[in-house]
C-alpha cells in the first residue's frame, strides 16, 4: 500500500497531537488534585452566555473536530483507502466488530440498569492517541498497518457520530431541525453550482450549528454533514475541501483536542474513587475497550476475509490486526464525549471517566508492548 502525501500529513499531525493529549491529560489531573483544585475546577464550570466553558468546548469547538473528521472521510471515500470497495471493506468490517462486541459486553453487564445508556462509551476509538502510540514504534510499522488503523479509527468515529445522533437525542424540535437541514440543502445547491468560495459555507455552517443546537440533535453532527457539502472538486491542493482540511489539521490536533482533554479530565479523584470500579458500568467500559475491541476487530476482519467480503493486504498479518485492535481500545476523547451525553449524574460521569482513563491506558500499553514484540521479531 502506498501512503499519499495527504495521509502522511494527517498521520504526522495526529502523532504529535497524541503526545500533546497525553501531556495535558496528566497536567489536568494533577491540577485537579492539587491545592489549586477549587479554582481550577470552578474555572471550567464558569458561566459564559448561559453555558459553562466546558459546554462551549464540547458543543462548539468539537464541531470543528467533527468537520475535520468529515473532510478526512470524504477524501478517503473519493481518493483514499475507502475509494476501492475491496480495500474499504476490511476496515469497515473491523470497525463494525470493534463497535458491536464492546457494546454487547457493556449491555450484557448493564442491561436493565440505570447505566445501560452508556453502551456507546466502549465503542469509540481515539484517533490521536492510537496513532500517537503506533508512531512510537518508528519505521518498523508497515505502511499498510498505519493506513488500516487510521481508516478503522475514522470509520469508528463515524459510527460513534451515528450513535450520538440516533441514541443520544432526547427531544427534537422539528422546526429547528428543518431549518438546519434547509440550510444544508442550500449549501448543497451552492456546491452543485460550483461555488468554491469558502465564506458562504462557513457562514451557513455557523447558522446550521445554531439551529441544530436548538433542535435537540447534538450540534457537533453539523461538522460532519457540513463537510460533505464543502466543494471537493478534483481533490487537489487548490480545491476548497483540501485547503480547509489542511488548515484545520494543526488547530484541531494542537489546540481543540487538547483543550477538550483538559476541560474534561479535571477530575477531583476522591479517596473512595476505586468504589466506582466495582460497578457494572466500569466493568463494561474497561472490558469493552480492553477486551471487546481487539476481539471484535480481529473476529469481524477474519469473518470478512474468509467470507470473501474483503481481502488482507500482503504486508498485513493477523498479528498486526490484533495489535491494531488493542490500540483501538484507546477510547479517551470519543468515549468521554459519549459519557457526557449518556449520563446526567455527576458521580456516574466521574467514575466513567476514571474507567475510560484506566481502560485507555491499559489498551495503549498492551497494544504498544504487543506490537513492539511482533515487529521486532525476525519473522512475524
């Protein structure tokens, strides 16, 4: 498999973003459990225009992150790994397994309880962290494995977005939703009329975000659907889609995601923090991410290849797929994001975040150690 320049740039940005995410998460946890605890936590809860600063980050800035995900997905569909059905089928099957099995494990432990709504939490994969850890293995990593993991994570995020839209929407204002979709329809017409100026799309996107926010459907969905009306053209460096995607890479990786991590990991860990880990919710999250992810990704990839739905690239081995599955268990950003939507009880949210941090750390360590072992052997 050949790595395109666009993909290489994306991989490099996510790699550096993953390292920054790790640093700011540790810093945030330290500050939240230091003598600065009270002012630090209250800062993120400070009211700003009727919403907390954290809320603006989660519902506002994260829309830009989802816009970038949408642009990446569009590029992959037109010119990348997903443009060939046979190539696309493998990461699609893997992503489906990586969502279905973890959610099933969670529901098996939580069905009929107050926490069953958290089934979407272990379904997610954090692109930045997963790629960041993979990059630590250096040039031993086959290009096909980098492409597979990235495509898997992007599809996984799309799945998480669909889950958010379908299952975490409580009440809908159909008028606001109709206006938001009407704006999207207008932008689609501009696209078909070959209007390449980015300004109308950005203004329309902001308006669409406002009405989506007031519709009951999570506002971040705006980012993804907006991406698919941004003119793609031939996908070259002069295209509107490429220029916007290229512009967003660094702000998202180096500012938006770290800010999200800081705001959502300012967790005051109490002396009884471990009691929450005895709950089926925590078991479901940890088992779903650490065990369910690699099993689901490997199992569904194996089924897809043996059923003739997809093929395994020559440079990829089943041991590689298992290692990618382990790294897929790093939920972090998306898992925390879904946690906030799934639960209203602050205590459950805190315990869920702690479970996510533990599971993501274990998945990252297991994935790194395992892949380092198999990649340094003479024969894989």
